[in-house]
């Protein structure tokens, strides 16, 4: 009986932890996810599937006292085997000075509310084949922060650009993967593979 209760308690804790645990533990992150809670950044899909994905800022270092997110900017690098159906930016009275997939978004009177997962944008993707589709997040063409990273502004300090780190490993590594390949532990040459079958 004690084992059963321990198991049930562990299962509840794991399930509860998954509901609130984001994959990016660091502050001022930005990523593309399959959920608005920023928990899944790799999925599998078949050609023709339409999948809603989310650009999410995670764990902003500014607080609710900073009155919200006044602006953000980044560029999304979309793989060639993906069609994007619409770019939907939440909120009111916003203006994008970029051209998708380049975004330089500023909010007027209604900044985005600050939370552990701030939804910046929703878009729908459709893959055209089963090859890996890798999305990257980089600095916008404007590169306002002069740091080659996405940036944002808090409403109470419009002169302080705050860099965002693309999850998981920066702008040169994919942020979101559709149909990712298995990563080999050790690369093998073509000659080594051929000898296995001789």
C-alpha cells in the first residue's frame, strides 16, 4: 500500500511539474514551441499536417512593475520545406516595422503583460516532406541591440534594449525542429559502414 501511495504521489508530482516546467531555465529566452507554455520545441509531422506553433519569450528579467513589454524584434529563419500560413501577433495597437519573417514589433498604449511565458506570435506551418525542418531565431535586419541577438524593451525604460537568447543554443543552432534526425553518438565514415556489410 505504501508503495502504491508513493508511486501515485510521484506520478502526480511529475504530471504537475510538466504542466509548469519550461524547457529553458534561463532568463530572457526566446524560442519557437509547439505549446504556449514553452515546453516542446521538437515534433514529428507528416506532409500536409497543419501545425500551430508559437514564438514565446520565456522568463523575462523585467517584472510586472515594469508595465509590460513595449517592443521586441527578431528574425525567424524558416526552412525551405515548410509553408507558413499567417503570422498572428497578439495584442492591440501594435506595428511591425519589419516584413515577415523579420519582425520589429512595437506596441502603443497596450504593452504585452509580463509572465514566465509571453506569447509574441502564433503561426501555422505545413511541412512538404519528411526531411528535418529546422527553424532558427536571429537578430532582425535592424539589429537594434548591436549584439546580433533578438531584443526587447520594457515599457518603463525605452532606452534599454534587453538581449534575448534563442533557446536552446543561440542564433546559430535550431530553435525548433520538425522531424529531427537521430543524432549519432559517433560519426562513421562511408568506408566503415560498407565494411559492416561485406
